[in-house]
């Protein structure tokens, strides 16, 4: 039954591999259950029930993706987008959180319309082949950087922006051990290597001092009943964007822009690594995937959370062998079960998931070998794209700058006729966005 539903044999996978991949993806992104509520609370939302909202919105979005695409891509409230929701919209502009949820809803509706009409698919296909490679590699660097930062290996510095952390500390040494362990297990082709490393580092963390305690701390309890969503369920203010058109629609379009290109970048990066793209480098079900992403945002806003989007941590499951929607279904089930085991999941420390993120980044960087290093027209925009993503801490900014450089280089070297009209339009939109500071 599962083979007929998810076409496992066609994708050269099996139930065991898909389940293991789903567990790996969930382990890599389970932090959202703790982080998202904290960020939304900062914007004024009541904390009670936000873990439940986060888990159910993630499960719903992931199930929709599996149903519409059969892709191993999981969804959850997006990091960065939730910060924009709380710190920029609610705190910075003084917009009530109910109104911000209303904006998120209308953003999802617009997103859905663009997806159903095929506009978003055309935009995704307009991204040149070499930039798609740059996107995949840029996301790889971005993920690896996140892992090193979360593990304390890389820290902020006022003069050099970033610098090495305290490598003599127990947590940092544990991260380095975890990275080495993960690489060794992957090379030895141990099934579930990434997940095993997360578990191993978490267990060892009980004996590694950190601050006043240890890296991993015992949970107060293992099982607990999920909290009610009554504080946020359908609490959005849908009329606010209509009665406050001037400020609201600028915010909605900003949400739409970032969500669109973050999603496209994530889907391109994950799908290329999973081998789901066709000979032209296009994702066959890109339209359905974008529709699923948009529908998830609409559902999430109804439940009471910021934009729900495809998660780049899905790449962790792909590296563990996930190739079909069964991987996504497992992730969704894990999010629902997590409502009972949230206290236990909360003990997984950042140093345990850091090595997994670094390993995923290493895998995604492999695509750089497909770039023609002998053609600077191809190579330069690719490098710019993959550098901007981690340094600007934004997938969408990397795509935007990459487009501008690509069109400028191609047009300036007599290759302008090889560029599609839509690519020119997108580059112009990106450039105008920077010139007029529409970010």
C-alpha cells in the first residue's frame, strides 16, 4: 500500500529508509517547537498554547506537501519570518499581533493565487542553471554556518564580525567531536548516521559541564498533555489590512517577497540534492510544491502563527535517503507526537544538532563541481550567490544579488540575447528594490 501511495520502488527507496529519513529531518528541525513560541511571545502573543500551534501548523503544512507533491520536504513556521513578524511588524511598527496574523493570512492568499496561476512556477524556472547551483551551495554554506554558530564554534565579534569561539570549552569540544563522528559514520555508510550523531551528542552532553549545569539537562517530566490553542485560534484581524491599507500592504508584499524566494531557494536546494529535478534542472512538481507552501501559511495564520514555509533542514532527511512524501509524513507524525513529549524533546541541545547541520551543508556544497570553472560568466554569479546567502543570513538576498550580477555580466559580455524576458524583469525588480530601499 505504501509503495503504491508513495512510489517507493520508483524512487529506489523503502519504508525503513523513509522512516529513518523522517526521524532525521524531525531531529534537525525539532528546535522550532521551542524557538518559534519564544519569538512570537516577544511580539506580544500569549505564550500559552504556542507550542501546540507550532506543532500542528508544522504537521498540517508537511502533510499538505506530501499529499500534493510526494516530496520529502517538511514545513514549519519559518525562522526569520517569525522574527520579522514580532520584531519588525509588532514591536517596530506597533501593529497588534492579531493584525499581524491577518497580514500573514492575506500574504498566504496572495501566495496561493500566484501559485495556482503558475506565476511562481515561471519565476522558479526563470532562475538560470548556474544560479540554481549557486543557490544549493549557498544554502549549504548557510546551513553549515548555522551549525557552527549554534554550536559556539563561530561567535560574533565587533571588529571582525565573526571569530572563533572558546574551543577549550566542553560544549565546543563536544561539537567538534560530533562533526567528526557524523563524517565518520557517513563515510562508513552507517544507516541513520546523522540521527545517531544527534542522539550520541545529546547523551554525552549529560556529562559535559556548561555554565552552572551540563550541556544536556534532565527533563522535569517526559510526557505532558498539549496546551489549548484558544488564545490564538482564529484570532487574526482580517479587516486591519483593509482599514490600514497604507502600512499593511507594504508589509504584506515584504512578507510575500521574502517567503516566495526563501521557498523557491529551499525547494531548489533540497530537490537538486534529492535528485528530483529533470534533465533541464527544473522541479517537475514545483507548482504543487509552491501551492502546498502557500496553503500551509493560510492554515498557520488561522491557528495562530507567522508564515509557515518549507524548511531547509529537510536536506538532513534527504541525506539520510529520504526521497518521497513518506519521509514528510513521518515528520508530520513526529510533530503531532511531540505534543506529548515536548519536555523530552526540549532537552536536545544546540550542540547536538550543530554537527548535523554542518554535515548537511557539506553534502549540499558538492554541487559546485557542476559549475564550469573555465567560464567566468557562469562561475562569478554562482560564487556571488553562494557567498551572499550565509553572509547576509538570507536565502532571498542571495538570489536577488545573484540575479543582478548574472544579468549584468551576461549583458555586458554580449550574451544578453540568451537571457529570458522574465529573468530581465526579475533582475530589474531586485535592483529597484535595493535602489528605493523597499526591503
